[in-house]
């Protein structure tokens, strides 16, 4: 019996780097959102996401691709083995898309093994995985078979393959004498084919819900307000709270009541809160008498700090400085670091948040009214580190997040489907970021943590002048609205 040797480039760091750089322009490594004119639908199965889009380089048979995606970490989906759940999700999505094609063309065909990522070298009897020209990525092809000169979708010609051929994309086209030459899309054709396939998928998608698929073909936008809980006595004492259930202080309750005044006239379609009392109480005070609408979830909890909860933040800071060399951490190492098994890493907390965001991003129906989330400080730290190019937040930014000088909130308009693949907040998509904060000595340490803010309301102290606010204006490149009172 002959034995096949498997050569996996990822086992070599140098080869792996070569693959990453060489294949970075491959269409399989491009993010997929519904703002892309070639994207037909995005599908969720369990914790996996799939994109359905027209083949960017070949239109024969109205050819489309179904593939596993992770827009947040695009390289995490290539050159690896795939789980049975990921493969089942692909198979279900392929079935959905193939059925949609059946409503358009005489015969719809599909092939899951539609790439040349695994090559056998007959001389060395070695299988190559994830070559530079074609990375391994979990995907399949769907296309229609029929008369290549027929226009099954508006005035867009099928261009092959001919009826009866089995996944032969080299079949002759009436426009191409060279069988190996692909037929490119025209820009006006893409929109027509995408719209027709969207319609067919929308007509049948309910039948696939019972199999666990959530299917989105059109963007839906909605506003989300994210509120950090009010101040607690432990915040004032700089004690680490984590999952320890600490109630709001009197000042924290006052902060929440002040925020209720700001939200007067806003009707929230849904209100979610961490199940910790400081967040729940903040949400209750914001809503006033309408307490029954609050949905508690542990997914919005603060990051668990384990055995260090209740101790002073300065103690932990000193301990870490003496025991680890954070300066030499990569971003991945910093995000996955935890001082013992009782604590959560930032990555652990992010996965919780990601699960929650997926649940509301795919929930239906979506109301025109905004959603309110009441959460914790490390929520902000989590997305800020993960989205920044820095390895970890500088000390000034981190500890300004941990001090509650004023209850603050973020409002942004988000795309429901894009957020299934992104972190909790992405400032490039922010429509509005507003923070109200006392303009005192603590102000300047806090402001570095919100360098992307666009709108600021400052409460002037008698010792501070409008001139200093103008100085702030010059230091904040995205600030377009400044008001003092």
C-alpha cells in the first residue's frame, strides 16, 4: 500500500508567511458584506457565517460561490481543517442556493470541491495543502445549466455551461472560442442577477429556518445605545469588581437618573442588561416605570477577574509588572492572557459579546426604535484593544476606562448583518458618539480614551474657560460638535 505524505505549509512559519502575503489578493480573502454589489446573501448557522456571492471572475452559468467567512479575522478561515458543524452549515447553504437556481434555470448544479487547494505531486507522492496560488477555504460553487444563449434572468445571457454537462466550466461559450478563458461580468449584469437570486432565496428561506439557518439578503439598519453602569463604591475605591455583584452608589443612581432625562422621548424597542445589579439598576433607572422590558443576560457581564476581585487595581498592576513582560506581548498574546484560570481573558469576554451581538443582529423583526444595552467598562476596553493596531491599551487609556467620572453612553447606527462578524463597536461605522463629562482635572486623563469622539457636551467648572474647550477641539480630529453648559 502506498503512503501519501502530507506537506502543510502552515507548519513552517516562513512558508506560512509566504502564503499569507501571496494569497492576500485572492478574492477568497476579501470581506463579504451586503454593501458589496456581488453579495447575494449572508447566512448564519450555529456560530458560523457564510457568504453567497457571484463568482467575481467568471459569470458562466450565473456562477456563484458559497463560502465560510469571518470578516473580523479573515485569515482564520483558510488553510486549516474544518469542523463537521462548519461543513454541515456549508451543505445546508449550498442546498438553499441550489434550490433558488432551480427556479431560474432548467438544471442547477453544485460542487463543494471546486478548488485546486489540495494538489498531489505524483513524483514525491506528496499532497500540498494551501498553496500560494489557491488557499484552502471552505466553499462550493453553484451554477445553472441550460441554453448558453438563453437569457433566463432579464437580458443577462447564461454563457454556458450547456445543458447536460456536469460541472464543466470549460464548456464552450458563444462569446469565447477559447474554452479555458473565463467570461467576465459586466457591471450592469451583476445587479440584475443578484436581485433575482435574492428574490428566489427570500421566497424559500422560511423552509430552511427549521434546519437552523438564518438568512439575510438585505441590510437593515438600527440604532443601538450602549450605556456603562453608574458609579459604585468600589469604582470610587478603585477595587476590581468583575463578576462581583456590587450595587450602585448614591452618585451612581443620580448619574442614571440624569441619563434618563437625556433619553426622554426615546422609546427603546428592546432593552438588554448585564445580570449584575449595577447594570440592571442603571437600566431600571433609565427606563423609569417601564422595568418589565429589560432582558437580563450574563453575556453582557463585566470581564471576570477571578481571585483578584475585591482587591485594589493598583495591586494587580504592580503584580503584573513584576511577573510578566507585557511590553513584549503580541496583540494576540495580550488578548488571550489571564493571570490564572479563575479569570477571563479579553478574548474570552469578546467571545461572550460576539455571541450576544450575533443574537440581536439576526433577531427578527427589527423595529425602527433603537435598542438599549447596559454593560460594563471592560466591554469598552475589549473592543478598543481588538480593533486598534496597538498591542495593548496604554496605561492612561486603560485606567480612564476603569474610572466612572460620569455615566456615559454611545449611540451608533449599525448594519445588522455586518455586526454578526465584527466587534461590538466599530468606530468607522459610528454615526454618533456623544459623551457628557465634567470639565475638571480628571477630564484630560479621560479624554485620551475617547479620541474618536465626534460630539462633546462639557459641563464647565468655574475654574475652566471656553478657551480650554477650544484647545480640546484642536486635539480631537473627528470632533464636529462642541457644546458647553
